[in-house]
C-alpha cells in the first residue's frame, strides 16, 4: 500500500507563491522591518549624540578661552605699561652711544624682545598696523585723520601707539592716524565708507 498522497495540480495552483514555497508572505517580513526601523532609530540617536558632543566640546573650548582671557586681562594691561616704558626707553636712547651705553640699549632691546615673545606665547598679540592697512574699528582707534597723497581714504597713515589683542579680543586698540576721505586714489573712499559703517573706536576730536 502506497501512503504517498496523490499530487493534485489544481490544489498546488490555488496556493499562493509564498504558501507554495513554505513562506507566509508579508507577515514573515514584519519582524525584519521592525528591526530595520529600530536600527535606523538608534543610528539617528547616535548621530545626534555625536553632534551634541561636538557642540559641547566647542562651547567648552570657547568658555575656557573666555575664562582665561578674563582672568589675565587685567594682568595683561598692567604688563602693557612695562612694554610701553621699554619702548620709550629704547626710542630715547642716543643713536651714537658709547660702548657702555650701547650695551645698555642692547639689554633693553633684548628685554623687549623677550617680553613680546612671552606675550605671543600667551596669545597676547601686538597690533601695529602699517601705512596703507585698512582701518579696523575692532582693533584700531583713530586719534585723528588727515589728508594723504600716498594713502587712500580710510586707511592707516601711522600708528601712534601699538595695541594688543588677547585671544582675539582687543585689550587695547592701536592708536592710529587715518587718511581723510578723498585722500589717495578715489577707490580708497570705499574702504573708508565700509569702516565707518561698522562703527568702532573713532575719536575725530583728538
């Protein structure tokens, strides 16, 4: 006696593709879809966490720099007095000094160099614009303006006293003489206008 059931082609044709091959159709894919969706959610959370960590890191660096700048700002200003006195002493030294005086001047110059190097190492940077540099109201203070044939309007003619910036923040603006509007070539007036629009440290009565 043969126990093998007879093959019925009509019954096989009535069965769906998934059922004929032993699959349950879309119902069998539902758990996989859920896993994929959960994976995408965790991936999105991970990316957001990384981005937030980077933002926190940047904010912490900014706050640390601000705290350091605030902590040493007064000390830096006090040291600027020393730097100014050294510079005045060097400028007042006789050019035709004898051997003893020349050694003293050399010592002053070396001391000034060491002091400025210490400033640089602690992010206290000297601001001393040269002739022709555009007036920057964030770093410069115009003590006066005068016409110039060689410098365009809105540009620096001369630096009267060097300024300093600490971590990008102005501790003391550089005191400068600025070319009056109409000086030099006409295109210089555009630089003057741009500087005037941003505002800044300008003392036209000085």
